[in-house]
C-alpha cells in the first residue's frame, strides 16, 4: 500500500526531478525511505541554506525547479534566505519541509513554529499538505506556480502523519506545457513605430532576459535589429554572440561610462527589466523614452515608469517586433565611437602588475583562463561591481551573480550546482573572505560529490564593500576587519587542494593548473581595494561632474 511519502516522491519523479538537496530531520524519514526506493538522488548538504541556493540555481540555469528538503522549525528557517534569494531572483524552486503530526500532538509544541507563515512573504505559494490523496495535484500545482512567469519558490510542508498515511492508488497528474500569450499586435505596432521614429535607440537587457528559454530569441533579436545594447548586472550575458553591439554593463545606477550611452539614447527598449535590481539607470522627465518588454507589466517606481509596454511571451513577441523593424533602422554611428571609449575605459589598469593585484587585473586574469562557455559564480562583495562592469561575457548565463537579494554565501553553492549541471565546463566560484565563510562548510559536500570546481577567494580580511561605503560616506575606518583561517590548510582539511597566490603573475598559471586538474581547488589571493575609491568615486565623479 503506497503512503503519502511514496506519492510525493512519485509526483516529483513525474516532474523530472533527479536530485533533492538538503538536511533531513526525523519528520522527513518516510520521505527519505521513499527516496531510497526511487531514482531521485538525495544530496546531503551541511547547511539548509546551501541546499536552497543550489536548488534555486538549478531553477535559474534550467528553468525547471530545483528541489530542497529540510526538517521542521530550525531546518525550515535555515531555508528562508534561500527562499528570498529565489523569490527576488525569480528562480523556480520547490522547498519541502517536514512537520510534526497534525492529527496528534504527542510532543506538545516542541520545535513547532509556524513555518508556512514565515515562508508566505518569501514564496509564491506556501501550503501545508493535509491529506496524502491530495499530493499529486498539490505537487503538480507547485511546479506550475514555481515555473510560471514570474518564476520563484514554492514551499510545501508535509506533516509526518500525512507522509506515513497509507492511500490507495492515486493517479499522478501529467505535466502540461506552459504557454503564454504573445503581445497583442497593437502593442507591437506602437513599439515598432516608436523604435523606427527614434534617432538613437538602445536596448537594455534586464534580469528577466536571462531566462534560459530566451537565449535564442534574444540573441536573434539583437542579430536581426543590430541595435546596440547594454545590460543590467543580472541581464549580463543573456545573449550569445552580438558582442560587437555590447555597450557595457550598468553596475552603478548613474555616472559610469556606460551611462554616456544611456544619456545619448533617445529611446531605451528595456527587455525583461525587473526592478528588484538596483536601478541600472535613473529615469527622469527629461531622459530617454522607455519601452518595457516583459512577461509581465512593469512595476512603476520612482525611477522606472515606462512610456509603452510590450507584455507577453518575450521570445515570440520579440520575433514579431523584429519582423516589423528589421532593415528599417539606421544605427547612429556615434554609438560605435562611444562603445570604444566606454570599453577602453573599462580596460584601464587591467595589465597592472602590482601586488596585491587590483580588481581590474583579477577580472582580466579570470577572463583569460575561462573559456567562452566557462561559468563564473559570484558571491556578494565589492568585487561584484568589478566583475559586472569589467568581465565580458559571450555566452548566455556565464556570469551568475545576485543583484536582487544580493546575499552573501551563495557563491560556492551556486557554483557547485553549475558544476553538477555542466560537468564538462569550467566553473569558478569567486568569493570574498567574508562571503565564502558563510557557507564554506559546503567544501565537504563538493569534495564528497567529486565535483570539479575552482574557488577563488579574494582576501582583504574585511567586509570590504561595507568598509568602502564607510569611507565613501566619510565615516572613520572602524569595525569591519577580521582575521581569516589559513585558507590553504582549511581547503586541505576538507580533502580539497589549496593554493596561495604570492605574486600577481602567478594568478593565471595557478588558475590554469587548478582547472587542468580534477577535484575541488581553492585559490586564495589578496586584493588591493584602493581602486574602489580611485575609480568608482574619484575618477567617475571627475568625469561626470553633475554627480554630487
Ligand atoms: C548575508 C549578508 N549579510 C550581510 C550583507 C551586507 N554586505 C554586503 S557586502 C558585505 C561585505 C562582503 O565581504 P566579503 O565577502 O569579504 O567581500 P569584499 O567586499 O570584502 O570583497 C556585507 C557585509 C549581505 N549582503 N548579505
Ligand atoms: Mg573581504
């Protein structure tokens, strides 16, 4: 006789799930037993937060929800940062948590917190399963909700008595494709007219344009229309090819070199912009007109209020828009000049040999060793701005960063997921010494899973980004430095291979030899953050005087 947990696992198999990440508790033991008898692998992590980051990254890279599991109370609450990461980042994910029995209360209120209530603001849907027979329909609906635009996390709580409840045969619900309506002809005509009338149109690729299914349609839109483009941090690398039209990445909200192109444009075709991101430019009454192209309507913000919208399935809608404008546009040659100026400025100091190396040099060296399809996964720290600004991508989804929740701690888990999904590609996690330590215990998971992975730690013995903001705001330098373990020994204690870069010129060969080898490698390099203020404050303010 099948029980609730068997139905749950069968329903997950029915959705194509092949792995579940997490830390089970005793309330999950029926599910663990059902997993033992299934094709789904249970991948233990050393903290639930890492499991959620991994599951979310699965969703981000494939469009199909990753699944994570935890116990009730403490374990479930440990998933919550991952829930918020997936919710703000629009990454499809399913979180399964256990709970004490609901029909009896043999342990009174031991370990019980209202997990559903805590998950509600962090998810698209949070539900308790109250009968085994309802599992197939609830799981199907959970996957639909997680995947449907705008994608995100769904939480299901399975109490242990429901997991153990015997049921008769309950049929599974077959998955059906999600088909979205295409933008209406009137909206496409209006947008086409605005684009054709514009003198200096510019495309902006936002976070939503990084959805895996948009790689081809977006790349084709750029190829067909030849409109120059820039991107937001999370829209970085969402098109494959078309690099000669790339104007830069908006890592700051204004005043960076890329904003010269934004300021020059008279129309911005904003594709997939999601205002969870720090504004890539600030709209104002005198700025360029904006057409929002998205799966859903734009949210209206003080800094983003598009003049027209093309709302619908983005891929086919863009193809119809390209049909209307292809061959009719004259691209202003000034953009070409601006482009070489912007990209030239970005290349500044990338060759400098001083030790510790500058962020610009580190980004350049990483780019040197990463093939076009190599994947760099960032944690969150000061270097994120430098990578977003300076790291050129040529293939979609090859620089994964979080400019939505902007949480520390996701660098290593997201790289582990990327490495599991694409074992033949080079995968590099880039972490600060602060962020790495927030989930460094997953080095054990990575070694146990036999992953091929390189972790680059940028050591400044500080929460560098906050220290920098402190300096920019003219506060005294106080309270933001810490000590580090010996990262080489630390890596070795996990069975990984540790390296310390002691000369700037050693960075490339160290990275190269780590990638040529197999297994988990950790490379630590000090970083010189003097450039943060020199470039990102003084230089930019000097060149763009209107910024206070
Ligand atoms: C979980 C979390 N805690 C705190 C912050 C605030 N925060 C943003 S960047 C940063 C410092 C990051 O330090 P590190 O990882 O060493 O990178 P660095 O900036 O020094 O290169 C902090 C504390 C955050 N974004 N996420
Ligand atoms: Mg640091």
